[in-house]
């Protein structure tokens, strides 16, 4: 996988074509250079040996050295090497001759030339759309990544001047087109649909160039800060509304449970009294607890009479004088 980067030109500085740089780097390889120096050295050695051991004329020795040099130069420019993922576009007198590679291949110097090296690996191109208006006139910045590859090297080299720059611009214009047709809410929640639409549009534009789009992924969507704050407040208000709705539904369910429970005590007041007394007992178990009971509930459960009898019994017990039998006997103490 290769990342294709696009850089902006600055004033007074010309951007160097990456294809030209690649051609210069591929003009000579280590194998052709090695053969060139070997043949050149052998021709020089043979010429020196002929000059020392035989009585040949000087022009013969010069012809041997020049011939060896020409053979070395031919090997230097005729022998080419393409990597496993590359194809070389060979032109003969300006006309397309064929695709060469991967591996070793030969061309005819001066007659043939390599116009481009096509990479068949998956390429990654980041692209962006800045300050683009949505359908509801909201400016957004969208960053995306495009994954693509060349499936026809001949079309990529002959049908478009610079296929890498072309696919980058095609992706950017397609992204702006998609953003202009969608509302902001749809963009924020429908990234998968947006990715699919972008892939379809870009693939339709690049197929005639021998390029296929594997996938498009939206990386980031940036909206204005003021709109972001408003959306945050809206989301918070929506969450509060949902919380109140859930609380109301809970109270409704609790009331329904109480109604169903009350049906069990309609014809059985004794059970109701026992339940009320049990609730009072459980509440009084807490240390320092204070329970306020309505007077109607006390009269209903006849708790008033019971409390009076209990208080009267306690008062009578405290007011009863002690008798002689209750006082201690001195003899018993002895």
C-alpha cells in the first residue's frame, strides 16, 4: 500500500514532477552499471594486452577499446529492471509498443523509451473539502481517504496525463458534490451511505483511465463552533426530556402496581391493618426514626385505644405504692 501525497506549489518554486523523478531514478540500475564497467574494463585490458604482446597497429587497439565501450553503453541503456509491482510503458518512435516487467527486460536505445512506470499496488490518497456548503447552507470541512489501484496500466498511461493527480481532483470534486446534496444531519449520521456514494461516483469517473476504487472512508467532519455549541445544547435538552418521560412512565407503572395491590385489601380490612402495622414496625426499627401517621389511619387501625391502654398501664404501674411485702426484709439481708 502506497500513500500518494499532493503538495502545493509555493511562489518562486517549481514543483518537480514525481513521474520525471521516477524515470530518472530508473534510467540506470545496478545490473546495467555493473555490466557497463565490466565490459569497459575488459575492453581496456584486452587492448593493453594486444598492444604489449602482439605487433598490431594502434588503430586496432583503439577499435577494441571503443567497441567494448559501445557494448557497455548499450548494456547500460538497454537493460532495465522492473519491480514486482511495476509495469513499464515502452514507446517506439512515440507509439505504444507494449508493457514490460516485472523483472529484467530489454529495450532498443534511441529507438525505444520508457514513458512511465505504473505501480499496481493499492494507493492511498487523502483529500479534503474545505468550507463546503451543505444542502441546508451550513459550511463544513470534511476529510476523507481514497483507496484505489491501477488495473490497466496501458489506459492509465495513455488515457490521462497524470493519473494520480487526476484521481485526487476527481475525488475532491465528487466529495463537494455529495456534500452539496445532503443536509448536515444526514452527513453526521449517514457516513456509510456517503462513503458508498463517493465510491460509486469516483469509480465511474476513473474506470475509463484503468483505475478502480476499492473504498472511500470519511475521516473527520468539522462544523462551526457556534453550531456545535447549539447542537450540544439541543442534545442536552433532548436527554433531559427523555429522562422526564422515563420518570413519568416509572411513576405510572408504580401507581398501577399500587392499584393492583389495593385490590387484595378491598374485602379484607384485617389484612390491611396488619400490613399497616407491619409498615410502622419496620419504620420504627430505624434508630432515631420519626413517623407521622394521619389520625384517620390511627382510628381505622384502632391504634388510639391500644396506645391509651398502654399508657394507662404504664401510669398505674408507676403510681402503685410499694407494700411491706415489696420492701426488703433485714433478716433476709443478713
